[in-house]
C-alpha cells in the first residue's frame, strides 16, 4: 500500500497522500473547484471566478490565432480582467481589422514584439553577469515599447545608474521601482513530511511527463532522488541553472506518474489536460509542498531575474502569487492547463510577495518530453 501511495505522489504530495489521491481520482475535477479556492485572492464569488477562468481559457486558445492574423505588426498581448477580453497590441494599422475579426480587442503599441524581443535580448548580453544586487531584473514592456529595469525601492545608486546607462545602449529603457526585497530561489533544507529530497535540499514536483516529472533546475543534483516517504524515487536526467531553471527526473523504484496537481484540501485536485499558455493578466494558481495552494495573476513574461552572485534567470514569467522555501519546482496552473514550475521570488505568504516560474513548454521542448495529460 505504501508503494501505491508513493506512486501517485509524483505530482507533489505531503501529509496524508492517500486522501489527496482519493480526492483527485474519485471526485470530479472541475474549474469550479479552483474558483472556490481563488475567491479569497481575487475577491470574487465562485460564479464570477468560474466565468473569469472560462474567459481566460478562451483567451489563451485565441491568442495564437490573433497573433497569426497580426503578422509582423504583432506587439504583444494581455488579458483585461475587468472586461474579460484578450487585448492585442499592434505596431501598425494595416492588419487591425483582421485581428479584431478573431474576437480580440486591439491597441496601438510603439514597437512590434519581434523588435522589442531583440532589444531585450541585447540588454541581456550587455548586462553580462555583473548586475548590481539592487537590480531585481528586467523585462520587455509592450505598452511602453521599452525594456523596464526593476530597481529595489530606496536602493538607487551610482552603480545602478551606470548599469542602466550601459544597457540603454540597446534602446529605450525605463526604470521602475519595485519591492525592496531581492528575489531568491525557493529551495529549502530538509524537514519532515516533504514531497521529495535531493541531497539535503527539499523541493516540490511540478508536472508529470511520460517517464517522470519536471521541476526546478536549481534543485537538480546527481544521484538518487527520494520521495516523500524517504524511499528511492528516481534520478535527475537533466537540469539547467542559472540561465534557465528547469530539470526533469526519470522515475522508477515502483513509482509512476499521474496527470494531477494537488489542491491540498483547499480545492479539488486538478487534472492536467494540456499546456495552453495563459496571457499576461490571467489568473493563475501554484501548488507547492510548503505553502500548498496559492493564487494570483500573471504579471509579465520573458523577464530576466537577478538572483545575485551572477545567477541570472532568463525567460521567466512573473506572477503576484506568493511562495516560500521548499515550494521550488512546484506547479503553476491555470484551469486545467499547465503553465510552469516555480523558480523563486521575494516575500512570503504572510506578508505577500511575487514569484517567477519557468514556462513548462520550454522544458518539454528542451528535453523532448511529453506532458502526461488526462
């Protein structure tokens, strides 16, 4: 029986796994279960949250259609929660009617996304590894047509100004003041009841893939990975950090995978049915072994995060979801669509904070993996 309980824990489990598994397999897994758990975070009724989640799912599926219609004028996209509409930025007007015909709204933006992405990549190269500790990171901002450099509140200095001047050689740069806390990864030392261990580090499992699961790269180590019960679970077959923050574990020793993300009793466990990428502005939830189920919104994409000591993480997605040590590698999910694995952030789940994740589709592509879906 213990082997069976461990096997279904591949999604991330702690405490009484048998109960969590029973909820995931025997009870209907609906978006409304997530909606109920998200009411506190968004201040909406369950009915309103259900409507929002459905609208966001529709927007995620509509995005590639609208992007194709926009062609070279595509200038990024975001979800407008107030109007429950996908908004597409256009650097030009010749394709506006075709884009609106797909069912989205359009706004004018200063630059095409392809141009702005090149500028952001140029900033990455100019920045190098010597980034001032007060610089939390940077990201392309479609609305302003610039790369926004995030500087911790009250920590502007000559070193920061020199850094901004250096990266501004790539094009327009905007400085934005953010929380005074620096980002950090969310691994943790070993404590009892954790979902998996590697060396003396505890992390959380992200999503099942055929043959194993994906998690955070900074958790990656050689040797055998141990499950929540201390038994051998599998081995890391690949990991990448810094630069990226992804890894995958090949399971064995009697463990197998299931397409489930745990709701920790706060919501029904979630079946994973795919990996449509949610646009900026969408609601999103995270499951991890320390702070369990937490929700918020997608704030930015393709952000570069400065974890200090030359550890830069490129291509991150930023969210308003809180997290704490031990949550690293855990699942980010919108509705029933996998989004990514927890990397790090600032703050905690008592006072609040922000968390970045590694998009899951990039992990699948990097290692040639197939997401285990229901």
